[in-house]
């Protein structure tokens, strides 16, 4: 999911070599080095939540199947023609590239936002794992509309999981990366198995039967918004907005020999964000036919989305293990990355302690089911906040000559805080967030306009500011 993952894959630990210099030719890797990473990284704990949540939004068969096909293609194209292209031409990490443009003090603000959002994402994955661990204890599963912990059993399980995950993450990236690499194939296999078993349980004998599972769609469940075709397309395109148009994966593709390595992201999008999402949705479709789910619906309540019981219903103990591992393999490196983001702000604190701090925040977040149950909305917000910083890099890279501005101005002028960057981000974020709230516009719909406005404002403000100075 993030820049630190590839460092181990290609032989360099995060925080190690080439952080503040271009990657040399001798260390470049071919496309195969990226294929497995993206396939494994995007078939993880989040997928167990996102697939069912689409059903709670009342999607139709066409909206889900064709919408995801198109949205994920747009994501792959963004990685290939923006992220990978710029990464290969500059060969710098996101953070160093931002520092050159924005200045060190402004990058601290970016790191803080990045770290906090990572913690919330990790917390939602602790929630996912807890739904599996709680099965042997007959734990009451959180409902779709729950925001607060629903009992002491839930609290104890989340605290134990969070503690274990945080301690393992604090051991360093070697431990995190090796464990995730071993677990990823198991998780992908589990998604395939869940999908096959769910199809059998639903009595699917033909493609028509498969299509009819969602049919023309339905009304959204209580507390959810209705997803149309364009909701699915735009949301799936920007589910990883921070990584592609937000340029976070510059740090991944700086090791690529050619920009064409960006096509390997298709493995993640169509194994994880297509096959796994649909497989997880099928699990929920099976559950919705159960007497328990029908009881919730008849009372006007939304049936719970609990990945543990859903996977257990399909493939038994293997499903429980897969959900625990999927949540673990997402939460663990995410906590580690959050720790690194915090360490950039407080460099004198050791990696161990910043990781423990991040893990503590993530564990507290995991106590509140809302982060997982509202994952579609959270992911949209995450991309909306961070992706405009990528527009700064993109617009400077492609248009600095035409706009007549100095490239890497903070570095050239030796400034710590580039006001042009901050104003461009602040205006674009503030304007479109206000539009989203005031006029009830789906947040992912305004992500691209905010991104474009931020890039354009950056060029205009930079030209004016640089002319004055």
C-alpha cells in the first residue's frame, strides 16, 4: 500500500539507502519485483470490509462488476502515467521530493496528517481481526451503525490484538515484511476459496445466476448512502488516491527500470480490488439470506458486517485464520509506517517508541467500530486530504517551464515553508470540503477537482511569489 513496502522487496530497508539521493542505476529492478508486492498488498484486511460495504450501499450487478472494472483501470493508468513516470525520471522518495518543493517545516505537517490517518486505518484492521478472534468467545459482533465498543469482551480482545501487533511492528521492518510476504499467498487463496464456496451456497450455476445476486440493486441499508455506477467507479479509482495521484508510491517506483513497471499495479487492483472485493461481497450476500440477517432487516436495522463470522461461515477455521492474518498484515506495516511518519516530526525518539505510540493510537481507534464500519467514507477522506500534495509534484514536474517557475523552489531558495504550497492545498481542500458538506456531495466526487485546483493554484501562486522574491 505504501512506499516503505517495496524497500524490503528490492533489498533496501525503509529509512535506509537512497532516502535523500536518486536511486543509482545499479540498484534498479525489473517489473517482476513489483508484481508480487502489489498483488499481496491489495488483498488484505481492508478487502474483507469493503466488499460487504458495497452491498450495504445497495449497488446493482452492473454498478459493482462493471464499475469496479473501470474504476480500477483508472487507478492503474494513474500509477502508470503519473506516479511511475515521475518516479523513474526523478528517482526520489515522496518525502524528499516534497521537502525540495515545500520546505522541511511544511513536510512535518504532511507527516503528521499521514501518521494519524495511518493509525486510524490500522485501527480499523484491528477491528477486522477482532471479529475473527471473538468467534470462540461468542462475542457480540459490532453492528454497522455502532460507534462505541459494545462490551468488555470486545475491549479486551482489541487491546490484546493491538498490543501484540504494536510490539511486533516495533521489532522493525524485517519482521513485519517477512511475515507479510509469507501470509499474503494464504490470504489470496482464502479469498478465492471464500468466493467459490459462497457461489455454491448461493446456488449459482451460470453467469446469469451470478449477475442476479445483485440484480438491479436495492435501497441502501439504514445509515448508508446509495451507491450508483459513478459512485463505484470514482470511489474505486480514488481508494488509493494518496498512493497514485497523491504520489506516495514515488518511493516504490523510484527503483523501477522503466515507467512500464507501473502496469504491475493491475495485479493489486484486479486480484485485490476486484476479485477479493467481489468475493467478500458474496460472503455477505450469503449472510443476508440467513434468518439472523432477515431479522435485522425486518426490524429496520442494518445487519452487521463482521468479516470473521462471514469467512467462518464459508470456509470454517481457515476463514477465521485468514481474517486474522489479513487484518494483521494490514495493521502491522501500517503502524510501522505511522511510526516512521511520527519519527520525522520527533527524530530524537527511537523507532521503537514512535511505533509504540502509533500502535497505541491505532489500538484506541480499533476500540471504536465506526472506523471499520465507515471504511468507505474514511478511505475517501484519506485520499481527499493527502492527494492534493501529489498535484503539487505533478504540476511542477510537467508544467514548471511553461509556468515560468523555479523547480524545487524551497531547496533553491533555502526556505523551510513554501507558502504557495500551503495556500494552494488549503484553498482547494477548504473549498471542496465545504461543497461536499454543504451540498451533500459524495466526497470522492470532489477529489479530482480539488487535486486539479491545487495544482493550478500552486503554479499561479508560485509564479507570483517567486517574481516578488
